[in-house]
């Protein structure tokens, strides 16, 4: 496993815990807030993730401005929200899986997707000439 993948797992674990904690907390307040809780958790996790991934996971890439990376990260977040909400709907509403378990299944897919998009689009290395 590469050092970058290890850093991603560490940061990802922190982000996942925060995201899932927000999701769970909101569902405990009101079980009908399934999609609002999903979106709030994802947005909160994404903000924490952007900071940690920029400064820890992908810290070797400082060529792009933070604003450029934030816009790209926002696009990844939007895609993540759409896919996550669709999967939560599929698992929880359509397949009648308990909300926390359905959200875990959804997160398995979205975490892998977010890593690939973050590594290849948001925090990508410069060309050989830039290094």
C-alpha cells in the first residue's frame, strides 16, 4: 500500500466518522430526515475532508491554488451527493434496508469514487515539467 493510500485511509476514517456521526445524530433527532441527514453529513465531512486532504493526504501537490482545488472538490462533492442519495434511496427506501446499514453500503461506493476523483482530478500532480 502506498503512503498516499495510507494517508487517505487515516483521513478518510476521520472524515467518515464525522460524516456518519452527523448523519446518525440527525436521524436520532428525527428519523424522517433521511436525505437531509445524508446531505448534511456529506457536506460536513467534505469540508473537513478538503482541509485534511489538501494539507495531509495530497500535500505534495501545491501547484494549484486552493480556490481551484476547492471548486474541483465541490464538483466531486456534488457528484458524491447525487450518487450517495441515489444509493441511500435504493438501499433504504427501495430495498427496505435499515438506514444506518443502507448508508454504510452507500459509503462503500462513494468513498472509493471520491478517492479516485480526488487523486486524479482535484489534487493531481503536475506534469513532469512542473516537478
